[in-house]
């Protein structure tokens, strides 16, 4: 699915553009028929045999009323998705949004899922995103951000053992946030700064080509691999905080920041993946965990960038009655070596996400607000999908979520750095959201989160609003 739909948006409206479902071969009953328990097997009468003893006709009882769902021998199926009928499910969303970071954003998101052969959650899924934003800058209106993403998810290969996920993306943002290192970084702007509009900003241009591979080993355990190439071209603004920090040195003589010049960054990751979820689109029960290591080398090597990363992400899902789901996640991530500054607000050995701030971490905390090589993030949600309806022959389901996120970073492994302040230092966000499921696989979520740290982006309304694809975890 589209994994970074509008990662930094704080307001966005997704409008339905078009949808169609094409059935190529009606191999099973239609998926929109009501669910029903499987009919009991009826024995076929044997051929007449004079040598066989006579058999009694089965007794016929009075007619029985249909079983109430709670009286069925098995719980009603959570996943009524039809994975067998060969068909395409396209969906498209024009996007109109805006916030104090990137201004007015316009674009489109498209997803195409193909179902066949009983492969879950689909035979394959392809996503495409294109978006630009326009904002009033110091010199007038400007394109603040442009992003493009193509993603392809192909499960069920090699007899169901292999899953591939190639991706190509490009993002250019002229007002990316940078507030300095550590858990106690300040949003204040020095008095008399000549470029206060850009003091906490920098320009990020990043092209990415990556692919992950998951190979089933035994039961719910799989081996996970990822190969990635990044080309990053950062640029600091005159009189900005980044311009000041990129020239500074540590007491040891090492640069305070790495990765401040143009770099190619190839990387390899390997580890394990554990999955007992009952659904990938909206799980009700089960566990999902990953643990792995990743190595990254900067080219040219004269930039001094090279580091190892180890991380784990643990997720759990517990049904609360027939409607609600309790979901929780724990992220622990550690980086060792000369880490480029823009990776210090990323986490995940296989698929790096912006953390602790942003739609994938502590919602309400701005992206890039806190940087450090050691991160811990926790999330708790209560979710439900409760309203099913149809529009023009298309199936939709609405749901809700309430959540609490918390986390922090450490700037080094002494745990006593002045950059991290004192005390527990946990940052937090609390909020609620809406889910819209279109068909069987196109999930859109809209979430609003309050956090005191959101003041650094919007002083009058410390609230972050996120529009993204799929559930957060």
C-alpha cells in the first residue's frame, strides 16, 4: 500500500475519484453476498447392493430456524474477503491539503489491487502517488514540496514462500525541519537572526530505489532482507541552525554532524519476521514482529558516513468483544557509527520511517523535531470497523480509532548528555482518527493528534492532522 501518502500534512481532504471492479472469471460466489456458515456435507447414496444390510433412512426432525451468529459452532469470520475470484480493484483519491509546513498541497493517489488464486492479502498491489505543495515563502509563493512514489507488493511467489516489495520514490522539500541534536532541542530562534523564516529549515532532495524480500521459513517465521540505494542532496539555508551546526566539531575533533553534503547511500539489511495476524489490512488478533540489522556506507567515503543499525518493532492485536480491537506497538532502534543527521530521525532496519515525530511515530510531534541514534517509541490504539455501506456498486466500510503515542531519543549512549536534558523526557501525542476501507484492500486513514511539541509548527493550534494509507501498524 502507499506508505507515505502525505507524511507531513496537517490538513488534507481525500475525495473519491473513481473505482471499478473487473471480474475476469467468476470462480466463486460473489463476495458481496451475506456471510453464511458452510453447508454440512451431504453423503452421496451408495449404489444398490443386495448383499449390503438394509439401512434406515435418517430421521428427519422439524424445520430449524437459522442459527444466530452467537450460536454458530465457530465465531463469525473476521475476514470475509474473497481472495479467489480473479479481479482488479482500482481506487483513486485526489488530494487537497495544507498546513503551516508545506502550504496548499495538491496531488493524486492511486492504488490497484489484483486478487486471484487464494493469495492473501492480494495477488499483488501497486500504488502510485504524485503531489506538490505551494506556500508563501520569504520571496513569495513557492513550491514547498514535491513527492512521487511507485510501490509494488507481490506476495505468494515461489509456492507462497517469497514476497517481494520493490519501490521507487523521489521527494524534494525546501522547508524540512531541523531543531538540533538530542531530546532537549529547542524551538527558539535567536534574537537578531537574519533569516528567522528559515532558521529551523533545510532543503532535502532524496531519490530512493529499494526492494525488500521476505522468505517463509517455518510456521509464522520468515527471513527478511532489504537492499536500498539512496541519493541525498541536502542544502542548508544561510544563517540557519543547520548551517551553524554543520561547521561545528565535537571535543574529539569529529564533525558534529555527518551527511551535510551530497551522498550516495547503499545499504543492506537482514533479519527475521514473525506474523500471526488474522489480516494484514485490519488485524483483529495476533502478533507481528521484526528484528534486524542494517549496514549503510556513504559514497564518496571521504564524507565519513558509515554505520550499523539494529532495531526491533513488536506489534500485538487483541479483540475486545466483537467490534473493538486493542492494538499496541513498541519500537526500539539503535544506530552505531557516523550516522548522517537525516537518519537520526529515522527508525526501522528494513523500512525506515520518520520517528519519533510524524505520522509513523509519535503523532502530533513534528517530523525532525528530535534527533538521536537511540530511539524508543510506544503506541496504544483502540480501533473498530463498524459501518458497512455501498455507493454505486462499490463497497465501503467506516471505522474509528483513538490512540496514545509516546517516545524519546538519546543523543549518545552515556544517557547523561546535556543535549537530552534531565528527567524521563517522554514526548507524547493523543488523538483520534477515521478509517475508510474501499473494497477489500484500499484503506485510508485520517487522524488528528494533540501534542505540546506541535507548537513549534503551529503556535496557535498544537494539533497535527495526518492523511495516510493503511493502518499505522
